[in-house]
C-alpha cells in the first residue's frame, strides 16, 4: 500500500466518518495539491457521505449555503457549504431512482422523493410534514418564506402555504411576533399546464414565474390563483428560469433563444439568438448572463442590452461555477474546462487539466451549477464530496450583491402589476384572459397529508 493511500485513509478517518460508510480509496480519487495548483485551484473541503456498501449517491444540490446529498436508499444528508461539516441526516422513507434538487428558506428544507414532498426542519432535519403528491414530481422544489411549490409530471404546478392561518386567512403569530409554522401541508393552489413541468418555478414576492413544456413563461399571483400575463416562446421551456436584480428574468427555450423579460411591465426587453436550443439555466454573474446551448457554444451576454461580449465553443461542457476572473465547466468526460471570464479565451482545455496538469476528477461524476458564489462542488457516486476554490480565496465571492433586495421586491414608490398597454417586441405577450390560459385548480388535491408530528 503506497504512502499516498495510507494518508488518504488517515484523512478520511479524521473526518469523523460514520461506521456504515464504506468508501474504497484509490490513488486517483483524491486530487493532489500539486495538480490542483497547476490550474490555480486548491482543496476547500472534503466530506464523506455515510452509506452502506451497496448504496449509491445519486444527487447533490445547493441552496442558501447548504449542500444536499441524496442516495438511492432514500437517505438525505445536509452539509454546510462553506465548511463541509455534516449538519444532519434523515431518511425519506421511499427510495426513488429519479430525484431533484432541494430548496431551503430560513426555517425549513424542502425535497421531493418518489411521489412525496418533505418539509424538514432546517436546524435538525426533523420532518415537519410530508405530503403525498399523488403523482411524480418533474421539477426541483422552490420556496420563499411564505410557501413551497413543485412542478408535477401531469403539468401541474402545486403550491403549499407554510404558516398557520386564522379564519380570515391571516398568518398566526406567536407571542414574539414570529409566524407559526403549519404542522401539516396546507394546500394553496394549483396551475394546470400541458406537459410535465421540468423548469424550476421562481418565487417573486407577490408573484410566481414558471415555464412550461408548452413554450409559455407564466407570471401569476402567488397568493391567489390569478394569472397576470404569459410570454410565448416557440419551443419548450425545460431549463430553470434565472433572474437579475428585482425585476428581470431570463427564459431559456428550445426555440434557440433566451428572452429577457421585465417582471412588472411584461416587456420583452431583448431576445438573444443562441443558434441552438438552450437546455441549461442561464447563469447570471454581475452584469453578464452566461448562455450555453446544445451545440456546445457558450456566450457572455450583457444583461441590459442582450449583446454578446464573446462566444466560445465548449463541446458540450456544463457550467459549474464563476469566479471574478474565470468560468469553470465540466466536460462530457468529467474533466475540468477553464475559460477567461473577461475575454472568453480558453485557459485550460479538458485535456490540459487531465493530461498536462494531472488533475483527474473523473471519479466525481456528480456536480452542481453554483448560482451563488465561486465555489466548485462535485461528488462521486461512492459518497465522497469535494469542494474546490481558487488559490487564496478564503472567502466566497458572491455572484449577486448579498445586500440587494430579492427578486420580485416592489420599490417604495410602488410598481404596477398590470401588463403594458402596448405589446412588446415580436408580440410575445399573451393576454391573461385568452382561452389558452392554464386553469387554476381551486380545490385541494385528493391526497391526504401525513399526520402532524408531535
């Protein structure tokens, strides 16, 4: 046994790995400091997901400074995104082959597994409530402080209220003035569209934005099932919709375009023709939105004008993270691909990082797109999670001003919720009163919530 393998075992033992974790360690599984340094990176942290020998890690996701890991045995683990410390683990009861990223607000974590939606206490992982959705989810969960929502394979977008309400519909508060969480799922509303909803819905204060496989981007009121307006693309919207500031959102479409829409005025401010279907979430960083299409072309587009600053081929690479000076992508072979953020010039091709730098990340076949900061996160199906950072970057570099008001915030002067009197470019605006509008289901779903936990 080589000295490197012995050191690897010793390092994993120091992580406090649970006894049930069985992680075979090989020489190539742990990137060396030298190989990382050749491409300007260093290890941020490493953690082991406790698993049985036959168990596999099948999903990692990130929300609000938490990293989540889900296994094919319905285990759900939560780690601190900046330290790698495992905070808690819980069992979701029903194993599922297809799982989706989780979401979190200040008090709870929401995740689906099989046809169930789980609300978990953010601090402890205790199950607050479980809801039988009666069908399989088809999108990640999304939440704010008031409600959680999830897209279903039947074309429904279903939302649940998170707090207890009195007979007048007002949120009940405790003696300290804090809202009291509901002990069970409380149905809020449904929106029925045609085709499975795979695009993650976007909470926006009093509004909610969601995209459908019918080529529509919908904007509806979040408190009552009332449609405000729709934007018509010419192809399905399957990737997540991204946002900029308090009122701009970007719609990626299979019609080869990305649309920039003003949330409050319904104006399509610009359309970027990418040349091929856009099936990845446009990633917003600073005043750029990075668009990657199925032809393997990555473009840096100015958020205010829609004009591309540069375009470069990535051969199908997927964006993992953006730092102040670089973009990091994962190639189809799970190698690292690095691009200069200012010019679009390729800094390291995948073959450079693998062959010349000696950085072998091919064992890490799970990764996520970090839409919050510059950290890179990847994991192996055997349960080893890695976080990387640029050399010397001890503090995360946020992609959005953390002090800025959240998307959907209405200015103190007030903003009209009504569509503009004149149609936007290309007549993409569809009046909310047309017969094609998705139908709100004002009745509660037939599935019963799990009994309230004591």
